C-alpha cells in the first residue's frame, strides 16, 4: 500500500483509490472540480517518488518534467511525497553575490555564486529571500552550460519596492542570502529544434529570454529564433550590443530592440509585441515565450493564440508586482 | 458516457485537436467572447477540454450541480439561450473543420444540449 507524505503527515492510499480520494478521506484534499484529469484544478507536485504517467496526461512538458501531476486520476504505484504547487517556494539554497553592476540606471545585473548541485533550466525563476519574511520572485538569466555555478538576475528598481530598493542601496558583493529551488515551465524544449521560436520581452522581462535564447543556441536549435525586446525609454533597453553580436554570429537569430515611444537610431519604433505580430502574422506551429509586463503578457498570449499558436506552446512569465 | 460516440470521433486525440480550434472560435465570436474576458487562458483551455470530452461522450464526472454553480455568475451577467446556441454552433463548426461526419456532429450537439438547463440555471 503506497504511503503518501503530504505536509508533514503520512497517509495510506488504499488499492483502487485515487490520490485525491485518499486525501479527501483524511480531510486535506486540494481544490478539485472535474474529477477526470481535465480541468487541472487539483494540480499537485510530486517531490519524491514517481507519479504514474497517466496522472500527468495533458500537462505541459515542462510541468511533467518537474513531477507535477493530477491527483484525481492518480493511482499511486509507489510511495510519494507530494506538495501543493506553490508550496515549493521555501528557502532551499545559499547564494553569494559576486558581482553587482548596472545594465541601465534602473536595472541591475546581479551574479551569484551557488553550489554546484543547484539545478535549474534557463528561463525558470526563483524566490530570493531578503530575510525570512520578505521574498520576491526573479527570473534567471544565466545558462548552466555557459555560466557554470553562477546565477544571473536582471533586477529593476521599482519606486518604493521593498526588495528592489534594498538590492540597489544595500546588497553588496560578498553578501549571502537564501533562494528557493528553481520553478516554472518557461524554458526551451530540446525536442522543438525545428520550430520557429518567438520571444517577446518588456524591460527586465528580458532576463529569462536572454537565458532561453542562449540555451536554444547551445542546444543547436535549427529553426528561426525571433527576439523582440521592448521598452518605453532607451534607458530600459540593455544588452543591445551583445544581442546584435549574437544575431550577427548566428544566422537563425533575429533581434529587434523596440522603443514604444520615439524611434532612435537603430531601434525600431513601436511596442515589441505589436511589431512582432505585425511582422509574423501566421504563427501556426511556432513556440512563443512572453516575459515582462503582465498586461503585455496577457494581451499577447491571446493574440498569438488567435494567430495559430497552440495553448501548449505558449510559455508566459508575467512580472506581477508584489503588494 | 457514450463510449461508442467517443471512440468514433477519435477519443482523446480528437479532443486535443479540437480544443485549440474551438477555443479560438469562441474567443473570436463577438456574441459570446465577453463571457471569457479576464479568465486565465490556461485554466479556460483546461475547462474547454473537459467540456469537449463530455460533449464527445467521453469520460467525465461533471454533475448538473457543477455546471449550474460554474456558470451562475455568468447567468447573472446575462448568459442566455442565444449564447448557449452560439457555443454549440462553434462546437459544430470545429468538428466540421476536423472532418467529423455530420451524423456524429448531430450526436455531439445532442449531448451538449442535455446541459442547457444546468448551464443556464433554469
């Protein structure tokens, strides 16, 4: 009889009952709705053990890879340690700041040294703990194959922002802090080598995009890679020369830095997402990555879907503001 | 559940092929797209998948109560027969686009029809 470990307790799962039924018996079920593995309301994550593949049916490959599953259709085949999807954001690893520089007056580039066993996939995010109570989510810009055990973040100073202000004013090289494990499904899939990729970012939303593009190239992606980085003001665009050089070197990379207000030499005028959609009208079969301003992400998600991208192939990382 | 219908249409593979097409049609249909505004698209696509599975006669555990409660806030917002009809119309168009035979489309519409009163809180 499989033992299910959940939130410090251990439960027996009876033969022939689903994991959801088991948790229900013990009065600690996750929210649920269709009871058929379709609506994903009951989504949970398996931290130890292996969920049966049939309980992962319909989930995005990125989630399957990280052990997410649907308890309402899960008949455990062995012991499992499970958690609610958002319970993974606890302090998990040490990070030591080794470099803090400015990419623009309001966007800092932080590079942290982490232990070799900290694993992540470029494009994922992690929670950085300023202290035990205060934490913020930041997307990772580095690539293990290129940056080794160094994690890179692009952090924008938000007026009145508790953590971003502290990052700019106080955090110094040599400081150590805690970060959570890497989370999220916004990353490059190696089995999509032939596809066209469209990556759109606003402001510091470029961080995960920078990681994903370099990861794709590192994995010899064959299809075209179209990158659009947009901002309202030139001082919010960064790594422009690096990206131009990358696009020069790689025949399949096309880079478009965009300014939504006035055009300036070398930068295209218009919003990144609007330019992208205007230049590529039929996106059937493409994979799309959207990162940055939540309104841009939400609106563009819908537009690329209507332009033919499958829901499954839209990866978004909206930078929601914390209260 | 009607196994025969579900298998004839093409089972889960058919549902997966239909979801994106159906959801696109719904979002582009000005008669009903306002009811889908502001809803998280991934969550909505998952619900569409559940609905299509049910409409194709596939395995599902929806009860009338689920349908009633799930749509109650939309009924308050004006959801009525014309909107239900529009959804079924989009469902038919989706199946036609996928090359499903007319007689099967009629059966799917009939299954969808059984939910009308629960969806509209009648």
